[in-house]
C-alpha cells in the first residue's frame, strides 16, 4: 500500500544533542510537510517542501532544519534540542494538484 | 486570513448516541474543509473533506459533515457512537486553489464514548 512512513516511532535524545527524524513516502507526492504537535494541541506547521523548494514558516526556530534529498525522503534536523522541543513530529505529503494531506504515524521525541 | 474554531474541547456521549462535533471557520476565499481523527500516539487520518462539490459529505466509519456557507460551519456527525470512535478530532481549513495547501487546524475535540 502507498503510504507515509516515519522512523523511528519513538526517539529519546539528550538536551543539546542533535537529532534527525526521517520521513519517507511511496505516494510520489511532490509536497512534503513537517508539523510539531505538543500534548493536547493542534499540529503546528514548521516548514514544507514544494518539490525542492523549501518554505519555512515565519515562527519556526532556527534550531529546526530540513533536508529533502529526493522526492521520497525528507528529514527533520533539530540542531540542539531543548526540553521544550519534546513533542510528536508529524510528516505529511500532498500531490500538488490535490487537496488532501496524508499523514505518517509520527515520531514522538523525548528530550532528557 | 483563515481560522477554525471547534466548539467544545471535550465531548462525551454514550455508546449508541448521536455524535456531533462542531466546527466553524472563517475564510476570505472559498475554502476546502477537512475532518481528521487522531488516535493516541498515531498520526492524523482523514475522515472526510469538502472541496466545493456536494455540501453533504460522507466519510469513513459512518461519519458525515455538512458544509453550510451561510453559517460558516462544517459540523461532524455520526448517528450512533461506537467505543472505537473515542479519539481526538481536528477540523481544518485550507484555501481552495492554493499552491501550498497549508492547513489551518482547530484546537481539536476529544471525543469520549461511555459504555
């Protein structure tokens, strides 16, 4: 089945230690999104790629970066995680001529 | 600018009772509207969407929603709740014909289903 995959599902890191979260998709969608979702809150868009074009949200901290080496993969890098970065991170994809975003299962990040 | 308001952060119903989750939106352009469901420690799953076709939209798991432009609403209903419906529900809006397809989410409604 075509899908959005996120690895790992759970990630534990130490305060200040860089961490990378991974997203891959078999849908061949050209738009990919990264969201941060804190407990009992709605997802908050961090940035998205339209093909290779990177689009950062105005309020996304510099600590968060992303890479998209090809259509199928997208990475979220947190350079120096703080305790406040503990959250669920959701990846989503969309075909640019469609309306719907398809979400992966998420990666829950814990910062110790 | 667009926004979404979900009335009621927590809704509790008995199994077999009607489910009604409320969503109001504001949009300066014709919107696309979505309902997503999220189970604990899972991603978001699309329940249904409105994209300017039929105003009554049927989705998965017996849910449906009606787009009412005059009321700027897109409430989600299900005639008979099941225990498995207990989850977090998000209403979201996106501007129609947008390249970015950015979603603006409501704050979510937690649905509790009592036996």
